[in-house]
């Protein structure tokens, strides 16, 4: 039986995000999920729908893999955001959820979860260039994060059963206009402007369905590849270092508002965030999921 399963959305037309193909990566093999769905009369099924119905659950997927012949294929050449942006609901992000990250800004760990939001229109795919607006010339940072994809609706969810509401996990880069964030914090304004620049939420390169990934101790890293070819390691921590765990976050957030399939929860970033300049490539990675690469353009 498989040990690793990842879901990819492949771009078929550079000008149309709607033209996408779903591809399963299973223990190094690449299987055409869209072809299988078409054969089953489900050509229009979305990644969010499949996740919500438990298609990638261990027992269901193992059963599906033994049924009929799957079409093997090459790895996707150009990946899209792993779930359809039009199906993404809320993007909720935890701040200061690693002790060392709070400490690097001289701040205490919040007494209860610190939550802000990002807009779905900020989503970008693996490898997609993000351009910082020309008027903003101050510090602009990378933030490597675990992203949780909700697959089952609920409110006031019990922490002990919270993972039953998770569809899977992917990598996020919570790009941040750091100087603007500091200015707004000093004015006691929300962080909304500094977290919602166009393209400020790259997501990818794939989605690991929940039952195929153990969150107990996954390495989270952030690196920067500079235009001169020099690679700089900046962030490194483990999911075991999270202050608010994934079940705790789901339980707490679902007391504030209902969670629905397609909602995303960003779990916070490790220490080591730093500025990006024109030509840098931010590389955010999580063991068991993969690397999310984001080239940055600054004028």
C-alpha cells in the first residue's frame, strides 16, 4: 500500500486557470486523476469536493487504486495552487505561533491565539512571480508556514475530533510588508494592509491528504536563493514547536465562526524571517509536502 500521497493541479493553458488537470503523486508514480474521474463520469469534480467527500482517505483511496487501470504519466510541468482559488473561503492565519518568532521581534507569546486574515485573491501558485507594488519600497519579508485545508464543515468543534475536519496540508508563504505592518501596529491598526498585497499568499506545490501525513514532527524551513546563485538558510523549526497545535487552532477558531470546506488556516512561521530584494527566490518547504518557490520582483 502507498506510503506517500500528494495531490497536484496542473496548468494546461498558461492563460486560463480553469484549464487544469488533477494529478496524484503516489510513492514517486504519477497518476492521471482527471482521466480516472472522467471515466467515472465525474469530469467536473473539483479538488475541494473530492477532499470534502473523503476521496483521499486511506481506506477509500487504497480501494480506488485497486479498481481498474490508472493512466500513468509524467510529472506536472507547471503547477497551480493545489486547490481551486474560487473554492477557497476564509484564509485565517495565526501570528506569533512559534516562541522564537515572537522573541525575534521582542514580543511575548499571545495569551490566546492571535488571528488575522488574508484574501483568497492573494493566492499564487508554486513558481509564480510576485511583484511588489512600485510605491512600496520598504522591507518585504518571507514567512514559511504550514497551511491546513478544511474539508468538513463545523462550528464549536471539539479539539479531540478536530482533525476529522481537515482535508489536507500544504505549504504557504505569508509574504508581509514588514515596515508597513510595524507602522500599523504602532497606530493600533489591524495588519490587513501589510498582509494582503497582490500575490502575498503563495500556496503549493501540492496538497498532502490528511491521512497520509503525520504532523508530529515535520521540519519547516525557509531559504532564499539570491540572484547571484547564493542560497541562504533563514528559517528552521518543527511542527512539534507550534504553540497552538492544529487541533487547538481548529477548536478555537470554530468557536468564533463556522469553518467550511475550502477554508485555510496558516499555522504561523518560525524565527528567521527576513527581507527580500529584486530577483530573490523565496523557498518555503515542509517535510512530506515539498518546496514552494516564489520569485520576487521589486522595482
